C-alpha cells in the first residue's frame, strides 16, 4: 500500500470533500459546490460517487458497489476493484454486510441500518435544469423557494400522457424546504429515501454534493388529484418469485420471450438461497453464485 | 384615493449616458397610461425600472400592496418583489418568445403562474387554463400544443392569458402589438381593451404606435432623450400637442 494514499485521493482533498458532505448533511437537500477532482475514469461513470466514497471510507469499512441494482456489471466491478486496490478495504456483495454502499440508479431492496452509508452517483444534480437552463436563475429559485416550475413539468406529464409519466429521477422535497433530484433512481425507490442510513449524493462533472440525513422527511411532489404512485412492472420475479421488488425486463429470444427479474441481484440471490423459486427459475445451487 | 403606483423622480443612467431621468407620476386603479416616444428615448428603461427588472439609480416606485399599503418596490427585498411580479403584476413582452416557455404546452404556460402561487390541483389548473385560453380566443383543442405551433398573434394572446390568470392589478406592456400585422393588431387591441375594462386593470403601455395609445390609454406621457416632455389626457396630447417634438411625432403618423 505504498503506491497510493489511502483511498486514492490526498488528505487535503478528502478534507475538502468531507466539509462539503457535512454542510450537505446540515442543510438537507441543498447542493453544496465542491472542487471536484479528475478521477481515473470518465465523467458519467460515477466520478462524484467515487470521490464521496473515497472521502468517507475508513480502513475498517466493508464496501459494496451496485449499478442498476446489480453487483456484477462492469461499472460496479471496476469501482469495487478500484477501492480494493487503492484502499485495501474489504468488499462484499451482501447489502447487510456492507458499511458503505456506492450505488448507481437504485436503492437496495433490503432496509439499510443506521450504521450504513449509501453513496449515490449523480449525473445532473439540478432538478430544475431541463426547465430553466440558467444556473444563476435556478440558484435564486432554490434560495427563494420558488418551486412552481417543478409542477409545470408534472403538469406537462399529465396533459401529454394522462398520468405523471416521470418514472425515474422523480423530484422530491426534503424536510419541507429544498426540492431535490434523487438521482435517476426509479420512483419505486422514492419512499425508501426516508431511511435509517446516511445518504450522500456526489455529482463529479457538475461539482455538487448533497445529502439526506437519517430519518429525514422526503416527500415526492404531486398534485392533489394525481397523487404520487411508486410503480414497478406488474409481475413477480421469474427467478425468486418476489412480488415486492423492482424488476428488470429481459428479452430472452427473438420470439417475444421475456423474463422479469429483481434488479437487486443480492436480494434475488438471498431469496433463492432461502428456497424461493420463480416461474422460470431453477433451485439455487452453490456453484451458480 | 390612494394611487396604485406612485413614481417619484426615477432616474437610471448607463454610465454617463442617460437612460431616463426625473420621471414622476401617479397611476390610479383602473387607469391606463401610455408612454410614447422614439427609439432610444428611455421608454423601455423606464418600464423595466418600474417592473423591477432594472434597479433605478435614484427615486422611488411605490406600489399599493394588498397587505401593507404603499411600499417602495426599489428598496423592498427581492423575494417580496418577485412575489409581487407573479401575483399583482404582469409583464407583457414585445416578443412573445421572451414571455413564454416555448417548450411547454399552452396549458402549462397559463398554469405556471397558478402553480407558482401553490395551486396543486391538476383539474382546477386545467379548467382555469381552458377558461383563460377561451377569453383570449384560443380554442380549447389547442391547450396541449406548444407555443411554437402558434402564429405570432396567438403567441401574443397566449402571453396575455398567462399573465392575467392570477388576476393581477397592474400590467406592464412593452410594445404589445409590435411585429404583428394590422388586422391581428386590431383584434389584439380589441381584446386588450375588453380585458382592461372587464377586470378593471391598471396598465402602463410603452409603444411607439400612437394608434395603440389612442385606443387604450387614458393618459399619455411623451418621452425624448430620457426626459418626459409632455403629459396629459391622451386625446388632449394627440389633438393639441404643445411641445415641438410631440407635434413632430403626431404629424409623422402616416395617413392611409
């Protein structure tokens, strides 16, 4: 471990990021600017999340990375290896064993505990961005709590699709003050934003960090006559038969064959270990994992 | 009777150049005031100072707020001023594109001000949008179309609907008929005149078109080089101009 400083970043940088994180926790939902560093990966691959993870990791931590819920995709594997190499921390695929979880686009199905930290990778932290291109103006809107525009987006959804069609990155209001983009998690995950663990959001290219402290009130925006509804595919997991988890749809042949399966691979594997078998699944065997 | 708007010695300078200076007037509820003058005479600068888009270098603009009477909008805090500009004030831009969200449907454009003052019931917002589109003669079937699909005259009418939906008391208009052909202008003026009467609106209209003020304005203010050179009742100023420049202005209108 002489090749790198612990967790890649130098101590001054980590200190700077920790200050931003603390400020973010003190003002839930507020986007704190920070001096984002170049990371050895392209923007859009989680440079913000990696920097936040680097700043919160300690040698005793157990680290888990998920990408769209899965532990075994390229992005997840390479970030996990990165910290294995630069920080020498223990790694795991089990949600319950991890103390720091970096995630892209999902919240694990299993409820997180108070001693766990969830780090999100955020592409565009500004929820108002696609409606108001000016950063000066959006900052002013946040400062003055002028959030009418956010509802214009939802209005447009209903007028065009008959329902609030926004399915991911669904805007939320944190602790009755700041409107926040929860990163592109499916709106199915929005109710889980009120949790026991600490949630940190890092946007590397946009140079913003924000946070939700444990047990903070997080309300998904909606209309009185079109209330917020978390949605998922109307199906059970074909591997583990779970009916309460968020599903991926997989096309399996060119004859219209498809299967639905949990996007959270760890959750699915655990259920199969416990003996649950879905419509297209086979009983769990050790060598498969 | 308290004036709705009390303007006192407003001045705005661009470096050493004068934008407008020494402008004072009172505007009473239900009154429409026209400001005419040639290009560069300071009309738009004055309007932007009154509407809070520019900060004047001198003077006071007092508005009769619902809560605590006359308040100076120049020195009031920004949140208060922005609150006024989306409730009691309306601003109609010369180019509808500046006042509309072009990538949001007509209904969304009208509904935005309602949602900005915490309307959270989709059905009610939509009903109100349909009502207002009807009042400005835009068909209900166009409610989900974007303004990009509208003609210039329709865009301008949509902008007016969007501004008036929250029932403002004071409307600022910057060349509302500029860039429209004459028949569309005539219909728009007709519509504006109706709305102003019906809602008992006060308005300040900046224009270089004397026909517009003849139709709409009760009182007239003529500006040149940043100064007000003549004020009075519209008909009085237009039919019996006193100042040499006003005489020139009135005689410059082309007769068909």
